C-alpha cells in the first residue's frame, strides 16, 4: 500500500493531528493505552491504536487508503525518542 502525499504542510498536519487527537481519541483512551501508538486520519478522525506503529498505520490505511495520517504515542510528548 503506497502512502499518499499529504496536501497539508507539516505545520498544518501537526495542528490538525493534535486537534483530531484531542477531539476523537483522547475521550476514548484508558490507562492501559499509555505508550501505545495511535494513527489518526486527520480529516475523518478515524483512528487505530496499537503497541506497534506500523500495525496501527497499516490497519488504518486498509480502511482509508487515502487517509492523511498523523501518528502519535499516547501519553508521550513525542512519538519517537533518540537515544
């Protein structure tokens, strides 16, 4: 499944992704979701939650092939860390 190119700037994608997370995802989260990855279609708010980032994105892309996806890690200030 090839990824589609976003029509949004990186700044717009970050803003829309954070808004979608707060509106669609945050109300549904449980404490056991902390540390999991969430892939969100910034247009529809449709999302997938998984311990594996690739799995979350793949499942969302299977349902919404043209989704503009924003990825986050629940409960973390950044999605990835460099050590």
